[in-house]
């Protein structure tokens, strides 16, 4: 989801790379889960997030929807999944003690919080989100790559950028379709992305120990999708 704001609006104006030290360590969020409540549909998950959830919970994409762990919403013209809030307006994965029950498999947006990402033509960097964490004044310094704590970080960074650029490209094509009076194609393109990257299973349902393969599988599918979308547009 693209945010029409300036860096001054949402950060201290600084950006960080993987080896930089940044004040974002929340001290295991003791006695706090505010960032896991009232998020609406804003915690959008990507194909790697879904694969990680499916492996952790041993559920299919359809079962994640049926159990109301996730839901589908329109995001810039696309149909994308997001974490679902429960009847208490809290993340469906919070346990009775207010702790994350899927911490090992938590999505990328949750994993980097209170950091965010800012993209440009060269890639992306991280920034500290201003006014989003209740522990903001007591955050400790930690190296960015240690805070992110994710599998195969170099491949993860390449994948995050590739997925972002793909979604941007599809969004641009959808705008052109709408402006050219071919709006009937918009639903076809949205459904294609949903089915290709979320509904369909990835080959062999790669396990946690084959993270390199799942990154390669998803990025190969992105490359193929660029070509397939040309036939839709």
C-alpha cells in the first residue's frame, strides 16, 4: 500500500541500512501489544509471509481464510491478504496473555516494526516510524539486520524489492487499463495475482529448511507473471 506522506511526517528524516545501529529494540514488548491492536486491514502480507504461516500452522491458504486468521481486501486495485483483527479489534494471532502465538512465523511488517521501508529507484532503506510505538522513548539501539531476524537476509532483501516492484508495475498497468476504457480487464488481473501468488500452492510446499528454494520459487513466478500479465493488458 502506497502512503502519500513525506519522511518528515512519519519519521525523524533519517534512513538506515542493514549494518546501521538504530533505536528500535522494544525489549521484547513486555506488558505491551498496542501495535497488534486496531490495525484494521493495514497489515498486508506477501507470498513469503503466507508460505511461512502455512508451514507454521499446517494450514492451506483457504483454511487461513476460513479460520479468520487472514482476510482479503482491495489494495490499490489488487486483491491482497492481510492479518485479520478479532472481535476485540486485536490481531487474531494474539494469545490470552497478549503475546504473539506465531512469533517465529510473524509477517515481514510485524518483524521490522517499529521500522518501516522507504523505496526509491535504487532499492529501499529503513526508517523509524514516529509516534507508532508506545515504548518509543525507551527503545534501545540494535543493528538493523539483527532486529529484522529473518531467514537468508540477503535473499529476503532481494525478494522484498522484487515483490514491491512487481506490485507497483501491476498497479501501473491497471491504471492504464482503466484510463484506456478497458476496465473489464481489471478484475482479471487482480484475480490472476491473487491466484498465482496466494491461492496456488508453491511447488513441493517447501519446508523451513529450504528457504533458499522458496525465495527462488516465488521470484521465478514473479518473472513469469510479468510475461503473463502482458497477455492480460
